[in-house]
């Protein structure tokens, strides 16, 4: 175990924490908006109304939140790769 291994592990752990923290908030807000959108769709279907499938402010916000969560997830995956490389390199 050398200094390179320790640096890779430390860097990987830092990236995992940063990625998780960046993805957690947008993902939970995305899930809440998605549940609200599904609830509205059920209600409108129950009423017999036709739902307009055009772009809404909520759909734009959901796409933005999904993109932010994906970015945070990619950072965390990069951290896992660094930790794995830290174990792989001898």
C-alpha cells in the first residue's frame, strides 16, 4: 500500500460524498414533482378530461432536476472508479 493508493482512495471518497450531496436534493425534488404529475394525470383521467401533453413549467423543472441528479451520480461513479483503482494498483 503506497501513497498513490491512499490518494486514490481519499480522492474517490471525496468524489463519492460530493456526488451524493449534489444528487440527493434534485433527485428527491424530482420524485416529488413526478408523483404530483402522476396524481394530476389520475385526477384528470377520473374526471374524463383530456390532458394536454405539451411542455409545462413542471416538465421543464423535472428535466433540469433529472440532469442535475445525473451529474451528481456521474461524479459519485467517478469516485467509485477511483476507489476501485486504488485497490487495483499495487
